């Protein structure tokens, strides 16, 4: 039972890390392109509330959604939206 619980925790941590990277990279791409969430929603063909819910974690985001976001943002490779975010070192 402990082993199974540990695997679930690792999977949760991995999914959380990927989701955080996805949100960070989408927001960074929007900023770089001068786009708003509403612009992204229009490109995706969805209501702006849907984009907000997905980026705030109220809706699950699967591979199909990541591919749609990549296409709407002009990102050639959807996996680029899942690249880890480099943490800045804290100043001492």
C-alpha cells in the first residue's frame, strides 16, 4: 500500500510540475506576442472564461488541449509548452 501511495504522489508531483510549466510558458508566449487571454480564446474558438479556467487549474488540460494551445500561439512543437521553468536563484 505504501509503495502504491508513493507512486501516486510522484505522479501528482510530475503532473503539477508539467501543469506549472504549461501555464508559465503559455503566459510568457502571450506576453512575448502581445496577446491577451481573450486573443488566445478567439484563436482557440472558445470562451475567454474557458482559457481562464484552464490556466487557473479549474479544468484539466490534456495533450489535445496543449496541441490546440500550441497551434493558436504559433508554437511549432507542443512539447515546448511543457518545458521546465528555470527557477532564479534567491539573492543572499
